[in-house]
C-alpha cells in the first residue's frame, strides 16, 4: 500500500516562506507524476504544481513563487513556497499517480496558514 506523508506546514506571516515535504513509502520513480494540491475552506481542491518522472514540471498560477522538486534518493518531493500570501492559506495535499493501473494516491494533508 502506497503511503504519502506530508510535513512542513505551519503558520507564517505574509511574505514568508515554507517548504513542504512529501515522503513516499516506496520509490517515487514508480509514479508517473507527483503533485501538490491545496484546498482552502469552502473551496474545491485545486492543483498547485506537478512534477513528472523525467522531472518536467508544470505550475498553476502561483506567480513563480512556488517551486516543486524531487529527491529520488529520499523518495521525497518538495514544495518550496516563497512570498506567501494570506490567500495561500489552505490544506496542502501530496498526490501521486500511476497511469498504467489508473491509481491516484493522496497524503493526509498539511495545514498552511498565512497571516496578514
């Protein structure tokens, strides 16, 4: 059973930075893609960014403030978030997909709160 464990969330002032981590129970090379999503109160979960097995990345509109990266040796994907804004406040979820078997895995989420 695949497990994804997020960490690194917390309370930060506007303009600050946080780095989220998503540790997988197995090799992240087994996933076609991994990504970060977020869900703010009363809103739908939305995609923040994706990193593919070949390290190609895709971003939703974060104004170049967020950077996703991966460390295959540690089976971990990171989300570096800079210049945080109150509207970035949300629960951030890690996701991993395996296209061949149609599987999508989720972590439990980590809360990010940005104060103004």
